[in-house]
C-alpha cells in the first residue's frame, strides 16, 4: 500500500493496518484527567505533566527536594494510559483515560498487540535483571569497604537504637537489602540528618534486612517480626531479643516481603509492627501504615498486626514504635526534672 493511499489517522504495523487512537483524543483532556487522578489519589501533581512514555519524578509533599512521586503517561496505542506512585504513602496506581470512544480491535490487531506486549515484557525483564545484577555487585563492593557503624552515629543517637547490622560509609549508615537466599541486592543510605535513599536503579521489591539472625534461622526463632524502617525494627529487636526482626523499608514493601516469607516458610507466624500514620489519616484520609498492614493480614490469616497507640497530647508527626518509646522516655525525663 502506498503512503498516498493511507488515511492520515492510520499506520501499518507487521502487515496489519491499525488506527492510531491517540489522534482521536485531545491531549489536553487526557493530561487534565491524569492530573485529576494524581491529585485525588496522592494529594499532589506536578505543574507540568509530560506525556512521553518516560518516567518522571515529582514532589508529593510540596517540598522542592522531595521526589517521592513518579508517573508515566503515554498517548500511543489504542487508549492513552499511564501509571503513578508515591513511595512515601505506599500508593501505586495504573490509569487509563475514560469517557472517550475507541475504535473496535480486529482479531489481527489483538494478536499483534499481544505479541508486541509479550516481546516488550521479556525485553524489559532481561534489562532489569542485568541492571539489578550490576547494582548488586556495586552494593557488595560498597558494603565490603564500609566499617561497622558506631553507636555514636548521629542518627543512632537521635533514635536511641543500637547499630545492629548497619555499617557506615561517608558518614551515612548502610542498611543492606537481602532476599531469602541471603543474597545482597542493594543498600539503603541513612544520613546523619535522617535523610534516606537507596542505590539508584537497585532492586527493592520483596527484599528486607534481618537485624537479629540470618535468613536460615527464621524458623528456629519461632516468629518473625516485621517493621517498616530500620529505627523501628532496631527498637523492636531490643524489646524482643529472641525473635527474628526484619526491616521491610516501607509500607508498600510489606506485602511482597510477607508473600516471599510465607512461600518459603508456610507455617511461620508473622507479626507486622505497623506504623500508625495518624498524620496522613488526618490530611489524606488514609492511615497508610495501618492500611497496608491490614491488606497483608486480610490476604494471609497467619499474619498478626500490632501498632503503637499514642496519647492525645503526643505530636501528630509521631507514628512508629521508635517514636513512641522515645517520646515516653522524654516525658519521664521531664517529670523527673519537675
């Protein structure tokens, strides 16, 4: 078929003539719908949304240096669609435009799209595997050169917890991310100012950090206690020294961590010591820590949830067990000084 015989709104792919639906959609309408979804689910949206099919980071708390949000929006294919997430809130959503007509797909078009998607998924899986392996090697190199963390590190002093497994490099605490085979895949860096980041491009989904035992000792400890952050887990490990205590790193990672544990140890009791995110409950109408933990418990009956409860006069920013223990100690100190 010559180009002059093609209609302006069509393309030919692998011998199949297909209509590009993106030309049927007004770009501004698509972006407006996407922005509305971001604001509704995350509470924030970037001032400029770029529909280029690439990942873009943005702030979800109004602070310029915050990059907890990420979105992807593309206009190609048969229906504009995208994805967005907020690491801080543990929210992940797939999105597609609504309220607009679509051209019906022929069987040939459906087969073509299916095969194309299969090829793309395979290529992406291979690319990610190579990337994760490369980052894992870098993580191990950094870990081997690092020194055991001192108890006088500013973050440990402020949180009043032992170093446990942590090491230190360039004044940042290093917290390793392992799988159930004991392989290290990445590192979390915790700065003296409490800032946290992971090795860029590293694997995190379903990974964790055991503080009190090796992965092959989980069953011997009788129960696994899981917390979101290192300081919370370290506090729990101090209170429960005989249990296996692990760091899941954030609320969104609780479910994949528990899934992998139960697959390996089907009868192992698991306790999630959840964050009680009272502040997000007030501002965003959802208690992220408790909601994510409850979703895991609903899926796995053997999972028990515990969480800290705060007095009415406790600052709203306090959310985890470490916050509660330290606040209670401060109150006792103040009473003793009166």
